[in-house]
């Protein structure tokens, strides 16, 4: 049957496809190591679990306002005050079915077909496709110095008369780069002058290492939340390891939030009432799980980086946050899709091709899983890429051969 132009222009999420393939291989009894995932393996906070059970037992799982329950909005207001130093009102807040939906609804509210949306390279795999879904043009900005952060001027040069929004993600997926204050101040100032809205994807903002913190974007402007051209996007998936609950949110100017709420009311109705109830408990309850997750991720990162540095010819950049490491494997194969397929076929290790993030020759490796899996995955990669190594590698009952 014939499909729309948008349908024909959109591909499946590369990371979700890899998750499905890894699941299929595991179900078949293969010793696959999944270094491509974006899902912490820790449990959701106990407070969230207990709140969810309590609501389930009540049997009152009902519709809520399209933009979220009052309790959910109040939790987001408190979260914003604590982590961003800004007091907002319910009119500045919308809860959605994950941060991805919040981004999508914001794009639908801001962008017309033919407009431009600008974002740095490397970028999260869904950004270009989400922009295309609203009929707009994704404009990727490549840092000339080969780093993971463009200069302010490089971003400004990409912003033109058709630019309606800039998408930023810090700490960045896939690189783990934390954008510095000067970069954010300069870009926010320019966008405010031009009336361009910055969509700040902060989903990893508390997963930062070595005593660092990510810079709250509201610290980079003196304007009020209603006057600043800023939308902060966040959720419970990463920091609280609540990926399956699908609760995200946006904080921004009330006139934009109102339009977003209208769109969401027709698009999906309301975010799940049960998930909102659990998310409120996570945000307002003990934060021990967040601190524990941060420590575990930093430990995993250090082990991963140390092991990767033992592979000759591999360029390793130390991630400052998130739970990904974005490594330059071009000395082994400049085609990242081909290399990822090779690693999956030969040693059953799942990685994500760098081309999906806009940078060829790179692979994204995740370290949010079990530390033993991280060690085993890098052991296999090191073996298959070492021409001088042995012809066989034994893993349990499986023998890999060159």
C-alpha cells in the first residue's frame, strides 16, 4: 500500500532494533553481551514500587488531566527548584509519556514544515527522525576540531532565518560530554536575541562523574522562565532507572506549555496515572538509589576506559557523564555499521554504530549493565581486533573462531 512521505522518510530506532536483536539472541541461548543499551540495570526506587502497588490495590487507575496530575506537576516544580534554582508554576509544566514524547510535542508546537532545527554532532539517534516527523529539516553541526562540542560560533553560523529551535543534550548521548558554561551562555544569549527556542534535553543531568555537575541552563540567563527561550526536558527513566514507567516532562514558558498540552491531549491523552503516581514517589522520596547508581556507573566507566586503553589503535575519550563511551574505531574499520555487524557476528557483542549519531568510524559502548558483562564484552572485542591473537576464544560452551 502507498505510505506518506513522512513514513517513507523515517527509519526504525537503531538502539531499539539492537535491543530486540540482543533479546532474540539471548532467548536462543547465545552468550550475547549487550554493550549497546541505554537502560540502567538497577531497580526502580522502593518508594516508587510501593506507591505503584498501593495504587494498583486501590483499583483507581483512571484518566488524569492531559498535561499530568497536580501531584506530578508539583513534584516537577519541586525538582526544578532543587536542581535548577527556579521556582515555576503548574502552568509552566507538562508531564508526558517519557522525555521523548515531551520533545516530540515541543517540536510539534514550535516547528512548521520547512523550518530548521539545529543540534550538535554527535547527537542522539532520534533527533533527526523526530525533526523529520514534523516535516522540518534537521541541521547537524559538526565541530571542526573533531571534538564532541562545537564552538558557539559554529552553532551560531548554523542558525538561520528558518531556524525555530536548537536541541541540546548535556551530558551528551553518545559522547558523555558535559557542555561547558561559556558554550551554554553564549548560545542561549544568541538564541534569545533571535527568538530561537532551545530545547534542553537534560535526561542525564545528574549522572555526572568526578565531582562535576552539569550546568543548569537557567543559570545562563537572567530572564524569567516565561521570557527565556528555554524548555527543559527531563524524566525518570535514566536517573531513577524507571525506563518502563514512561514518564518525562517539560518546563518552559506557560504559553508554549499550554499549546503542548493541547497537542498532547489529542495525540495520546494523558500519561499513565499509575506511572505518574510512582514517579512522584521517586522524585519526592529518598534519593539513595540515585547516588548508588552514580557511584556504580562511575566505577563501570573507569573499568571500561582502562580496558579500552589496552586496545592498540583505539582512540578513547573519557565520558564525563551518562553511561556511554563513544570511541573512535576508524583505525580498524571506517564503516561503523560494518564493524558493529562484524562484532555481533564474530563475538556476539552488541554495539551501536557511530553513524547513527552522525559520526562515522565510532562505536557507542554502554557501561550501565553488569560490570562482568562490560569486562567480558571488551575482552571479546580486544581479541577479535587483535590480528596477532589466538585463533580461538572460548566462552563457556561456545568457541569463537576468526
